[in-house]
């Protein structure tokens, strides 16, 4: 299984990223899990290279690759041939991040003056995305266009399954996940990550880092931590569902409020209908 999640790649963020447990790792071969140190950068371009190699090798061995999201960008990166911007010069990255940090409105104006379409698309409330869009536009790098992201084209014949649940059930499970992570030691894990010399900017974007920093700074009461984490996770889930709805060819598989295993016969039926030299992808 190829896991299309930038944070499950990091050793030391297993709880925060809700990575596979030891029993799951013993049962299934996972790719893209625990292959990066906290000081390394997780990029869509680097992930795409790894995912393509794994998918191609599995198909060559007459096996069915399964790609599971994760994030929409990483899912598309695993399944399609996308054009990625070159890495910017360090000075350019520092400039864009500093401008976003101190003057986000000015950063958005600077982006609009260089790439109006990118300014329209970017989530201006997300500092990382705004800084990344600005550094790409300022550096003049090639970037993945909207046509590449939303065309639905894939490198290999692919069954794309959009796994959903009713909104109330999804929100309930998110609350359960947050409480489980806190019980498993989420705060201690993130505090250890924050103490890691050279912690990469990509690793520091995982949900929980911002909140634990706020608790340490006295800006957030620890009792408010579960609600804050759940709210951010719900927003992420909404974005993931929006991405899947915009992707052509996705087949919806609603799990209802039951265990995911109960939907396995329906998933296998979908695969049998579409099978061939195919990748199975779940978002």
C-alpha cells in the first residue's frame, strides 16, 4: 500500500499523523510511511517519484497497487504525471515566509501582482500555502496547472474510490480520533518533535504543532486542546472531500456509520468491474 500522506512519512509523528499501528505494519507492506526523519522535507515531487516507482514495480509483478490518501495533492502526485515547481533559492523562501508572517495582506497583493490566477486559488488563511505560492510566482518556476490537477488523467488505469461517511458520523469519529491521540501521548510526541534540532518546516505543519506551541506559550488552555484539534481536523476533512468531489471519475463508496470492513464486498465488486492492469486508489 502506498500512503499518500505527507505526515505519515515522518518517524516521530506516528500519533499526530494517525499512522498505521504495529499490527497493521506487520500485516501489510506500507510505502511512504516512516521513511523520513523529522529534519527532512516532504515534497509532492519527491513523493511522486517514490510512488511511481512502487506502483510500476507492483504492476510488473502482477500485483494490484493500492494508493490511499492522505491529501488530494499527494494522491494526484501518486496517480498522475504532474509538473512541479523547482525548489526556490533559500533567500527567496526566507523572503516569502517573512512577508507572510509579518504582512499577509501584503503577501497576497505581491502574489496577485505576479500571478493573479494563483492569488485567486490560494488559501490565503494558510500561511504555508500562501508563502509557497508566492515563492513559486516570484521565482518564475513552472507549476502544476489546474488542468493537470483536475483532469482526472492517470499514469495507469485506475479505480478511484471516494470513501465517505455522513457528516455527523465523520465528526463523531474525528472527536474519537483526537481523544485517542491525546490518550496515546500526542502532546509528548509533539513536544519531542519541537525539541528536535533542525525540525523541517514541512514536518512542523502537522495538526497539533500549532496548538501545542500555543499551550506552551500560555495562549491556549490545555482544556481547550481537544476542541481545537478536532476543529482543525474537521476543516481538513472538508477540504479532502471537496478535492474528491472535484476529481473526475471518482466512484463514491459511503461507509455509513458501520465498520469500514463491512464495505469490503462493495469495494471488491467495484474493483472486479474495473479490473485489469489497474491501480486501486482510495481517498
